[in-house]
């Protein structure tokens, strides 16, 4: 590690740990309501679909996995009755991942879990810190950085 101190702190690790805390809490809440457990990947697919990303290729890109891996996981989710595929209204050759009708009550419970977890986060961190964290994540961080061979940064063009 080129002489770096072994205790060097990386914010990305903390962000990932925070995501896991939130996802695990939501999963625990949903299990307490009688819903079946889902894998972390399935949970992340559901988050994408709920937030409006419903094409397999886009979900794969967001999660940093292959389209084949997403197709396998989506097939498992279809078998479990979590999602279904429908024709894409903007492209008849494509399919969109949508929540199954039976998942709407689970979605309501997930919203309730998010509310409870957010309240607990405010209690644990304090309202000011929790609000500052929310504001930081709401910001547009700009286009993804790219780097050339010398380490010089640039910005990836965002699609319009």
C-alpha cells in the first residue's frame, strides 16, 4: 500500500456499512411482518425497481454486475412471486421488471420500516447530524470521475 498508514480511513467503507445497517434493519422489519427473506442482491434490485430503474441492463450497470447475473436473480425473484416482467412501453423489444401485485403490501411495510429506521437514526446520531447526512446524499455529486494512465482526472459525460 505504498507506505500508507494501516489505519487510513476510507469514507466509502463507512457509506457501505451504513447501507448494510439500513438494509439489514429493513430486512429484519419485513421478516417480523412475515415476509420472506431476500438476498442483498434481490433487495438492491427491488430498490432499483421501486426508484424507477426497471430495465435489466440498467439495474446490472447500477449494481456493477453482468446482465446474465441480473437475469438469473430476476428469474429467481419471478419464481418467488416478487417481480414480473412486462413489455417495455417505450421499446416493444425490451422487458421491464415490475413489482408483482402481491408485493404492494410488502412495499407499504418497507416504507414503514424506512420511516422507523430514519427515526432511529435521528435518535442515535442526533437530528442535526442525521439531517446533514441526508442533505449530503441528496446533493448532485456531478458526473463520475474518470482517470487517464497518469492519474489525471476527467469527468464521464452524463447521458441526456
